[in-house]
C-alpha cells in the first residue's frame, strides 16, 4: 500500500514549489498600499484644503479711483463682463470683481449665506467691492485707518482683531485694503456715517480671524 501512495503522488520540481508561495506573499505585500485603510469600510478620499489668502494692504496714498486700480492690479482682477445685471459669486469668473450693496453684504455675512449677489457696476455710491481671485477665493474691499496697518500685516497680525471697514475713503480711513471673506465674522449691519444721506459712506464692523471660519461659495470652491 505504501508503494501505491508513492506512485499516485505527483512530483513537482522544487523551483515551482518555492516560487508559488513567494508569488502569493509578494502579492499580499502589494495589496495593502493599493487599498489603503479600507479594512471594515470603504476608502475615502478627502479634498485638499487650500490656505485662505492674506489681507492685502496698499500703503500709498491717492484718489479713490487710483487706489482701487492699484488694488485690482495687485489682486489680478478685472471688471465683470456678465450679460446679466446680477451674477452670484459662485458662478462669477475667477480673476474678476463686482459690487454689492451694504445691506445685502451685511445680511449675507451675518447669516452666513452661501452666496453673494454681485453687480458689474456699483448700484449705489457706497457699494462694497468684491474680488474673486484666480484660485476662487473671495476678498472684501474697503478702507481702513492708518493705525491698522501693523495688525493687518500677516507677519505681525494678532490672532483676531476688531476691524472697522469703510465703503469709501476719508481723512480718517485713507488706506484701501482687501480682507478674505473666509476669515470674517460679522454680527451687525453696516452703519451709514450720515444717517440723513442714503449715499453716505458706511462702516462695517467685523472680526478678522487668523484662520478660516466658514466654507461656502462666498469664499470660492
């Protein structure tokens, strides 16, 4: 009976006996990196979070028209060319700028609405300007007092600052600045400096934080 067993047992060259397990072991070693941490559930791919832009401060003095031109050039934006009177920030082209009334801006920032309605031309004399940068980030343009420059500089800015942003320049607020929408916290509506004059410059009080506090189409994709 022993002889029969020997005759029925197939013979296999030694190299194939060794190569088989080695091939399986090699495949097993390669599989985990391809599957990732999928044990017990599906693998998820998380989007890369872009860094929020820093505030942009123009130090030079000049007329309102000239200061806006300098800031637009620095941010790389040009006038909206929309055929419609109003276009939402989420669908506005990158590298463009538009305008929004103080009331709509205040409501959007306070309620953290998902989008901003922009117009190609200023609908009112105290409208705020909005920039949509090349990476889709949103910047709010306004004017600030000279003593705020050190706090707005990225390397010197404290964690959070209280900021008064004016829609138009004045002797008190002569410097133009663009602040990232994603870092703003607003809890009150803009206030007209001259309550009796509808077109009077307005003041928007806000907190400028050091990190992003919202994710919405106001801030880009």
